[in-house]
C-alpha cells in the first residue's frame, strides 16, 4: 500500500516518540522470549488452571511476564501496565498491554506456535506493538503512524476479494458452552471459504494475516492482551479490524479481514 493510501490516524505523539516506545516494546519482548526459549521443550513447572480446567498457566508465563515488567520498570517507570498474569499496576498516561506467552497450551505440549505480545497505548488507542515469535525468530511490529514490519521489513496483507478462496483463521473458547456455539459458526463458515486454520495464538493469527499467511481471522472471548499488538499490526498492514458484538450466547470478539471480504464473512459469523 503506498504511503499516501495509509489510513489517517489522529494522534498527539510524534513518529519519533512512537518509535522510541516501539524500541522499548521490542526490548521487553526479547527479554520474555529469552525465558521462553530456555524452557521450551522441557518439563515446565508450576502448571495450574485458571478460568477452566483447559485454561492453563505455568512458571514460563510468570517468568516471561516478570522479564517484561523488569524492562518496563527500567525504561518506563511511570507508566501503567496491564499483564495477563500480573494484572493491572500503575496509573500513568501510557499503559503497556502485555501477554508474556500467547499460546500457553501449544508451549506446554511442545508445539512451536506461541508468541510474546507487548503493546503501548494512550487515550487515542494503541501507539506501538510487537508480536515476537521465539520459535521462528520473527518479530512483527508496528507504530500508529507507520507501516507494519516483519524483522524490520515492511509487510502488506494481500487484499483478497473472493471469500471462496480465502484461508481463514479462528480460535476457540476455553468454556464448553461457548465452544458449542463456535462449532456452529465454523459449520457456516467452512463451506464458504478455502479452509479454516486454528493455530492457538491470536497474536500469531493476526500477525500472519498481516503478512499474508492467512487472509482473515475472527475469534470471540479474547482479552486486551491478546489483541493490542496484533490488531495494530494487522491494521497497519492494510486490513480492516473490527469488533464482533456480544450476543446472548457468545462474548464479544474481533474480526480482521480485507475490506472486500468483511461484510460477507461477518454475516456468516453472526449467523
């Protein structure tokens, strides 16, 4: 996408300031990735359940988030933080949204599809975001006023125009009742697209949409730390990212797709 076609975004922060925050996000993500690389493929301790018996957390999650918080304490001591494991802290004008290990189940089962997600936001929304894939040494990144990158090189999502040839990614809830509804949604979407993929990490899914490995992504029941960095990266790669409204039997969610596919795919998801 030419620079003059990038969506205009109002923001009070300069590009130089945004990129300085991006550098902090990258440093924090690398610190977490070091903890994960050291533990991946080995027996991980401290595994316990959170919201349901299938929603797990481990010592690896905690160590990775501690590494991120240590970097932020050194580089951005006055900022607020919202982490998946450590919750909210601080009350600064800027807030860091942190998922130290997106794809915990994959990580614990030895499946090399997981990521560190670190983003920074202000009153205008997300300023900078990084999704770091330690297994592939791939760093997806974006700032609010710039183009999305993969290992420093600009990326652009291929804007497919036919849903029938689109490869669509999704994810599923940890709650059995919600999964039942999600299975019904998949049964509507699958016959109308090229195929469905379920990798197990929303941050990876959004980043892979941004670089063209997938054409679109949707999922319900996600949290801010699942989405903050990946949504910015997908948007700055040229995709349309919108909220899926909550319904009587399903929580709110997100859909990322080329503009030409958005309404048709959204209609199938909403039923």
